[in-house]
């Protein structure tokens, strides 16, 4: 890797998006500290928050600047930074600004997750790393310490874990102010964090219109006081009551008076079960594009017995870790010369042209932005119920072992793109193997087949799109759980429901015959408008 690339990589790994000094100064300006206050900056960078904090404390002491600085840096300010270069920059900035470099201070060159503090703090301020990497050596330990609060999972993400550890370190009544990614407002995996904040204090979130040129992620300022269970949060100046938050199923902080009534009835998850699909791990080996009803197969698949070795098992294991008893067991199997079945994938001398449908191949449900219905674009080698693919996965790294959505393979349902600004739903015909890039939903037992058309029609409405993107998950990701949490349109009359079903059936027929539907089309809009609630 070139030096620039390595630096960029390291910067990303450490989530190093430094706060512009004027933003940090503004975020510190309204605090009124006292000489006994202890303030922590848990990832101080080059001191964007530290410098204005020092300015705030200086007038609280008497005497020459050097002496006052010494007191502030040993009594009031605490900090941690994992990058020695940035920490040195912070100290150098203090020296150049006040002409004195305190010999003693409470700034540690350390990993915040491994750092211990002898006392709690009155204030914790900063901008914790977002999307950074957690040291693999302590990941599992941290997961045990910080990965669960109030019975809910906390996502193993640097800013989420920074926040949880910081809340633990805050005194009752203490204040925390963090710049962080806006993703925590809605996404399902941050549900535990939202609950924790609401259950332990008063939170207020304000969008940061402009953060920095270094990142395009939307950022917010989270202001929190550890004052015990709260009955609401304030987001962008609006009060969101706890009861409304609870209605959404994922404790979204983007619910509003306007949208809350839609969440008061059944959800799509009562009618459909949604699932993710499978990650093959190496699509190029098994998945082929379909061109004019044919595919070209460059490989030949055969099976062989591979010797089991401890070295290979360690390579495949999560974080390279295998428990001692398991290690001993594998070593013994290695000694006995035991083997495991694996698949050999060899290039053919002449690629094979295969006309579809073919018994050795199944259509593969790759994501597509098409609405209503789309012809299959890919097929997967699936001879003997996917033996080659499943054997390949079983022999691959630990994260490939599971087969997402396997029990739904072949079923008829609905499907959409995982990553998209809009929820683009189409009908999934029977017979497909499912890909992780296109989650799917299937009727629950006993639910009428017409519901599939009705719900497909519902997803075409602007209202459904808003409920998903404004309330349930405002990021580009549309997970299966997000889909299940969408309200079922219980407010639509039986007559209108029938009309939706008839219209969708007709559109489906036309789409299957080759017609392409787009969001701007008259029929789509007409179906969508049928879901408007009468006020
Ligand atoms: C988003 S930057 C913010 C820095 C500074 N607080 C600011 O506002 O400019 C995050 C900082 O966290 C540091 N960092 C990343 N992982 C850390 C860890 N585990 N412990 C302590 N610092 C860490 C990075 O080096 C980086 O300086």
C-alpha cells in the first residue's frame, strides 16, 4: 500500500474526522464549569474540544497562566487519544497558545476501551470515532461489558460503545455532549442505545448542518443529562413522547404526531415474515448473468476430501480464536489424518453454454431497482440442492457458514433492494435462491394470497415510503426487520382494498409481459393515492 493509502486507511480505521475548531468552541461555549468539575474528552484528537475547555477553566483560577494551566490539566481536564501523533499535536497547541507545557496532565495515550478511571465525571464532551475498528483482542470482552443494556443489544460500533462507556463514567446528574452520526436516530441496530438514553436521562438531538469536508456523513449533536428515566426526547426542537417512540417497534426517534396514528395498528410483520438472503462469498464462482435466456459456465465442479489442519481452522475462526478444548480436538483429528469434504472448482477448457431453465441452475434473486416485477437477471449453480455452494461456504471463513433465508428458498413472495433511497418492491416468483442484497418477505401461514398484492400496492404509496424512510430507517439500508415494522394499512376500507388488489394484479400481469413501471407512472400513483388516510 502507498503511504498515502496507508494513512487514509489508518485514519478511517480510527474514525479520525476531526471537529473544526469553531464548531468545538461553539459546543463548549454555554457550559458553566466550577473548579471542582471533572471533564473527560474520551478521544481528544488534536484537541479541538480541549483548547476551548482550557479557556473556560482559566478564569476560575488565580495567578500566572502556567500555574493555572497546571491545575486545570491535573484537576479538571481528562482525555484519552489512541493516536500518539494527535495527542502530541494537542500538547504542542497548548504550549504554543499559552507558552507553557504542563509536565503533568491527565491526557493518556491509550485505547479508551481499555482505559480505567478512578472517579466518575461531571461532563463528558467530544466527538467519538464513527465507523472505527475495535481492537480484535478485546472485542469479545467489550461485548460482554458494553454489548447489552436494559435487555437490548448495543451494536458493536465504535461510537455506540464510546457512548455506553461514557454514560457509565458519568456522575448522576452529569452532562454529556457528543457529536455523532445521525444513524442512531432510527436504525434498528441502535435501538438498544436509544432505549438506554431514554431510560437513564434527558436527551436532546440537534442536526449539525455543516460538520466537515472530511466526511459526507450526516452528523448530530447529542446533548444528554443523566437525570433518570425520561418521558420524552427532543429532536430538532420537537418533543417526542416516550409512548410514540414505543409505537414504532424499533424505538425510532423520528416518529411525529403526524405519523404516530399509522403505527397504532397491525404491522406488515403480522402478515409477512421478512428475511435476508444468502452471502455466497465468491459470486464469480457460482453466479452467472443470464443473457438471452442462456448463461455461460466457465467452471467444472467436483468434490474431494481435504485434510483437516489446525492452521487452517484457526484461519477460518472468528478473530482467529478457537477455545483450547476445541483446539486439542482439532489437533487430534489432524494427527489421525481426518478429512472434510470440499469442492474443487476448475476452469473448463471450453466454457459451457447452458439454456435456461436447467435442472442444475436456479434463478438467483439479485437486487434490482425495478418495481412490480422483473425478469431474472442471474442464475446460480444449484445442482443437488446447492451442494457445491453450500460445501464452499462450509469450508470458508466463519462468517460464511450460515445460509441466510435458506428455508425460504423457492417460495413466492415480495422482494426489494437492500440498499436504496426508495423501497422498490417487486413480486418474487417461486423457485428462486435468495441473495443477501435483496431481502424478501413471505406470507405467514393462513394469510390470504391477496395480501401479497395488497401489500405490494401499499409499498407503492408515498405514505408508505415516508413511514419507512422518515420514521423506521432513514439510512439507505432497508433490512427485513424494517419492512416488518411498517404499518399495515388498516385504515383502508374493504372496497378500496379490493380495488388495490385488482389494480396490482393487472399491473403484475403487464409487468410479467415486459412492461416496465416507474415511480412517475400514472397507474403507480393512482394505487399509491388509494392509501391516503381520510382525516
Ligand atoms: C472523530 S475523531 C474526533 C477527535 C476529536 N475529539 C475532535 O473532536 O476533533 C475521533 C478520534 O478518536 C480517536 N480514537 C479512535 N479510536 C480510539 C480509541 N479506541 N480510544 C481513544 N481514541 C480513539 C481517533 O484517533 C480520533 O482522534
